[in-house]
C-alpha cells in the first residue's frame, strides 16, 4: 500500500463504519467522529483490534489530518459537519484532502469545493455504489468530481475500500453521476417488479423464468441478486426506500435545473411513495414490488 496517512472519518453509519474499518486495516492512522456517541462506541466494540483516536468535533478531527472523509445523511448534515464553526473546514490544514461520500445535491458539492479553495483544500465529491455489501467487502465503485490533482491525491485513500474509482468531471460531477446511477436502479427494479408479478399471474415456474431470461439482454445486477427474494417477499437487504426517495428527489431537482426530461424517474419516485404509505419506507428498494398485487403463484 501507499505510505500511511493521518485520516479522519466523519460519520460511522453502515457505510462510513465499514470504510473506517478498511482504512484502519490498511495501516492509516485513524481518527473518528460521529455526532451520535453511541455509534462511536458500537464501532469500537466491533473493531477491538483497530486503534482510532476519537475527536470531539469535526474541526478537531480535521486538525493535522492529511485526509478527511465524510459520510453522513443529506445536504444539511454535510453542511453542519463541514461548514459550521465546529466543522471540518474550521480545523483543516492548508492543502489537506477532503473527500465526501454522502449522496447529496451537486449544488452543495460545488459550494464546498468553492469554500475549500480559500484553504487550498483538495475537494472530491465521491458518492459510491455497491451498497452495504460492497462497503463491508471493500469493493465499492466510486464516481468522483473534482480537479485531477484532487482525484489523484484521493486514489491511495480510496483504494482501501474501492475496486473502481472513476474521475467523472469537475466538482459536482460525481453527484450528478450518482443521480444517474440511482435512476438506472429505480428503472430496473420497476421493470423487474412488473415482470415477476406478470410471471406469477401466468403461473409460470419462476426458477425456469429466471434461468431463461437472466442470461440475455434482460440481465442486470438487480435481476441476479433480487429476482428470487422479491418473489418471496424478502426486503431486508440494506438500502432503504426512504433513502432512494431522497436520491431520486435530488435527481429530479437537478434534471429541472438542467432542463432535462425524466418522466420515468418521476413516476417511479411516486411508486416508491406508495410503498412508503404502506409502511415500507425502511425496507430495501426491491420492496417496490409490494405495490403490485400478487395474482397467481408458480
């Protein structure tokens, strides 16, 4: 690996906690911060062999750090941990690397990059895809926005938990690429939901249907990993519908700003709203099938 760095991780949720573990195992000198102390305690209990300093504020975490990484919830959370008086930018040294893995608006990613210039910070908006399983395995794919210099500085850090790092464009481009990613996932799940219910109504053997169509043009990650669980009504696989609706909302807003037409995305977003109204907001995104009545069985 590259030379160990002083790396601070802000946000120890499902994704950030796994990233911190990989950073520690890669030999980096780790500092951690989470707004909820309980998550810090849970992370320490789950990783007893990893040494990590605990910071009292994001600013304290950033002091002396070569790289600061954030993985929080939304635009407001990110602004709080980065731009507030006790935020990362209040403590970051000149020339440090700042990487954000939160899925947020392109607007705040660009704002952070602009505000980081005063301290000559290397800012990278770096949303990820691969879900909880990818974070745990260290095989995430990361789409990055920022300068070439910033991306190249980030690669040795990101290599601790990513199998693919793609420089998409300037600041904010990583976030717009993530929006496109979420639009593709939502579309695939909408089609898969209808196909499964259609096959069930026709009383087809679903195993045979999967065998027949999964090797052709209809194949997708969602089909390979969710076809059978969706058919069984199992929806406990990580990324929640509540979070997908947040992401699709960002995509729809950005499309409006760009003058782009996204009618399918807008429609599927409303389908997800239906599932939320059924009480399924914390179920994973494949629970989209719940809004379609089951008419038959194989």
